[in-house]
């Protein structure tokens, strides 16, 4: 049941990413092009995601434990350090250059465009290199 629900949630997420246009790098890059052909529609997608998350947290966190696990897995570190800022900067630069973030790239693999596969391969390689450099902490 857990695997089926995980799959179903992934399908819903991927469908939302595709329908919203976040799997289309041109649309994402236009969102970042404030001085040019700015497309504000992704701001509404992000606001909608924040609203759903806000409501979802209010419904889930009053529970002692999640339905399909023994506890909630929340970050224990709450400080803003160089690693967090550096990671966020690299993420933002990659998103702004390629027009993909991990959430948009994975569903876009289904369109079989080579640039998507190259992006995902580079993303996975970066994750592996980071894990090797920080000793499994990242």
C-alpha cells in the first residue's frame, strides 16, 4: 500500500508540474526574465503550492505520527550556514541557467529530449560528488 501511495503521489506531482509548465525550461526562463519577456504565471503556481503546503501542514502535524511511518522526519539543523547558502546559490544558478529544477526535470524525462537527460545526469553526478566530498552528510 505504501509503494502504491508513493507512486500515486508522484504521478499527481508530476502531472501538476507538467500542467503548470514547470517542466518547460522556456517558460521557467521567461519567469526569470523580469526585464524581457517576463511570464508571471509561475508565481501563481508557486503561491498555489505554498497554500496547499500551508493547509497540509496544519492537517498533518497535529498527529503524533504519520500514517505510514513511525515518526516525522524533519530537519534537525535550523541554522543558516555557508553550506546552506552555497547549496541554495548553486541550485538557483542551475535553475536560472538550465530552466530546470529537480522537481521539473524528473517529470520532463518523459518527453525524451536529450537536454533533460543531460541535466538529470549532471544533477545526479553533482549529488554523488557532493556526497563523496562531505562524507555522506549532504
